[in-house]
C-alpha cells in the first residue's frame, strides 16, 4: 500500500550529496517535511537550503550522532537509508579497520536506525522504510565487503517487510547500478566501464519516491538490471559467465 507523502515527516541519511540529496529534494517536492542527515556540514546546509529542509549534521556510526538521528527517526513517517561508502581493491589487502567501518556504515547503522524508527511507525499504523542497496548485492569481485553489506541490507529489508506488512509499515529496497556521485572517488577506484552507463542520482530518487507512493517492495535502477537478478536466481552458472564477460 502506498503512502501519501503530503505533510509527512521524512528523515534521509547520507543527504549531503548524491542519491541522498536527490531523494531529500524529491520528497520535499512531494510535500514532505525533510530532515537531511550528513557529515559534511557545508554540503549538508546547501542541500537543505535547496529543499527548505532541516539539516542534521551527524555521523550515524558514532554514539552522539546516532542518538540524534535515532531521535529524529523515531518521529518520522518515512526513513530513507542512503548513507554508505565503498571499497574497491584486493580483499586480502583491505585494512581490517576499513572492513569494520564500511560494515558499520552500510549495514549496522541502517539496522539500528530501523530499530529506533519502527516502534513509532507501528504505533501510528503508518510508515515507510526505504533501503538504498545496490546491484552489487548480487556479488561484485574486488568489492566483496560492500557487496556483502548491500546483500545483507536487501535481506534485512525483506524480513522487516514480512514482519510489518500488517502493521501499516511498508518497505522498499532500491538497487541502483552505477550512479554519478562522489561514491567512486571515495571507494578508491573510478568507474571505468563503458557499460552499463552511469545514471544520475535524480533517476534513483524519482524511482525511490515513486515506489513509496505506489507501495512497491523492490526496484532496480535502471529497470533492466532486474534481468541480472532473475538470471542469477534461475541459472547461477550462466550468470557467472555473463558477469565475467560483461561485468
């Protein structure tokens, strides 16, 4: 069941730039009061000014920041998990503290924030959780930890959806392909493939917000990426061959 966004309270993590900022702007355009969460104070303020939202400068992986965001999430009708980071390179050479930090930001923090938001949503009988996963959830070489975190997020979302479907709370998972954001600079390797082409963060935001309004459980951006997921489930060996050939 879709959610009427006009007058709804929304919290968006990772909203300083990229997908998070685009989602915040799209929600605001649909009539939401939006709290934008991010770590870069200047970029966050610019993003908030662009959609008349409220900036909340906080790091969800630190206790003080987490408590502030959790308090906002407990009052929200919509919670969108956009905050995330990646790492590209030899897994054996990945520093242990980077493994822990990436897992904390990409997986553990969304789980904890969902736990903070759910009681209020269920009590009110109204709410929507949005998880920005990735097509990397299908498994990407040299991005093993990121793939695992995004796959875990997708599975967690599905489990929460089954638990809360009768309580008025809906769940959407968004699985984008390559998106033109600062993500690739942060992961340590630029996007160097000619195919598939990058999409703009606004395309992901539009798909995510439309899914909330229409009550869709899972969306791929671009939509044709769902084919990769179907092939992986039905013919794993074929999928592995295709992934090796085309990436």
